[in-house]
């Protein structure tokens, strides 16, 4: 029985998503003795690219061992974030990374994208019944940026909350997002850079993600977690190369940018907020706002 007063469940598709999208928030809550953080990761990330040359032969088309390697990366990332309760959906290796949308790997019978929704959701519902989270965090219906495993993680999470509802009511379900205002700043910052992650995009509005201020419900400013988030990102070295834009941004603008993460509230009652941006709307500053 988890006896922490506050319990939050994060559901992510691959090892690396937890650190990229919610690493600062997870580190913040994991450091609070009154909050229990649970992470469920849906696949081992077997179909990922490999940015470490020495690991190249682990790729799916050769030794097909990247998934096992990423288990270790995720364990190191969780240690950096202070997250002690990590589970694999249905057990390690139950669901395979589906690869990017439209690839033949989507049709692998073991791919998460091919999973039976109710069966996968039943695995997650077991975690919901055990953990009894007041707050659950995953992606929106587009999976944040359209990756099939992210879309499936959204669907499985919504269904699992339904399946578990006879035993436990989740008070608030959030989707991860990023503020378009911050993307616009990064867009301009990298315009002159040789390593511009936005090089293929004409306008910030053309990105498949990014929320206007009025579409955002919570802004978590996890002050002081930047180094832990950076350590977690570095742990995913097979996926996130040392020259990645997130590291460049932290080096050039400081860690503070990595410590702010945004969420939209999908279900539940929005708690009290604060106006943190000049002329902007009031945003929650705690995902448990209005609860315990
Ligand atoms: C952050 C995330 O969801 N990463 C996924 C994603 O990785 C992308 C993929 O390797 C693509 O080929 C690259 O061009 C892109 O830069 C990567 O972000 O998809 C992988 C395969 O499903 C997955 O393993 C990885 O975790
Ligand atoms: Zn992912």
C-alpha cells in the first residue's frame, strides 16, 4: 500500500520521454517526501536510432538488443530524477516500440501500435488500482507529436482510468505540452545556429506541437531540478547525443529553461492559479492544485 498523501502517475511511450517531457516535474515531486511518483513506460524503445557508434550493432536490424540497453539507460535516468517506482507496461518487453508512423514496424504483431487496447489498458488499470494516483500525466490524442506509441499511450491511459474507475477515481488527467511562446524564443535563438533543430520548419506554428497561453492549464517551474534533468537526459545517450539542442540550450541560456514544463488539464477540476507571465493567463503552479 502506497501511503504517501500525494500520488502521481506518469505514462510514457519510450525510455527518454519521461526525461525530455516531464523530467523536471518528476524530479520536483520525487524530492517531496509527501509525494509518491510512479512511472510506467510502455515499450523498451527497440526501434530507436543509435547515436553512440560503439552501440550501432545493437540496432533492430542487427543484434536487436537496443531495448535491453535502454532498460539500463532508463534505470540511470530514474536514479538521476529520484524516481524509485518504475514499471514496464505488462512487464519488460511485453510491448515493442512501433517505430515512426507509417513504417512497416508499425505492423509488427508485438508492436504497441498493434496492441489490443483493452488488454494493454488492463495492465495499466492494475497500476492505477494499486497506486491510486490523484493525478495522471500522459500525452494528448495526437501523442504530443504524432508518434504511434505516444498516441497509443494516450489511448491506453484514458481507457485504463475508465477500467479502474469502479475502484479508484483519478482526480486530474493532464497532457504534456510546450508553450508556443517558449518555442518561438528557441526558434529565434537557433536561427543562426549550425545545429538548428528547427531548420526544417518555416514557422513555429508549423510544428506539430506547441500551445497558446490560453490553451495551457499548468506551468510547473521546478526550480533547482535542472542538473538532475540534464543528468537524466545524458543517461539516454543512445537517443540523445551530446550535441543535442537541449544541451546547447542549457549551456547557452542556463538550466532554468529546462526546469519549466507545461500541461493541459484534460479531465478534473482546475485548481487555483497564478499569473506568472506578464499579461498572460493564470496557470496552476502545482499539478495537485485544488487537491491535497
Ligand atoms: C522522443 C521520442 O519519442 N523518441 C522516439 C522516436 O525517436 C525518433 C526516431 O528515432 C526518428 O527516427 C528520429 O529521426 C527522431 O529524431 C527521434 O526522435 O522514435 C523511436 C522509434 O520509435 C523511439 O525509439 C524513440 O524513443
Ligand atoms: Zn517517445
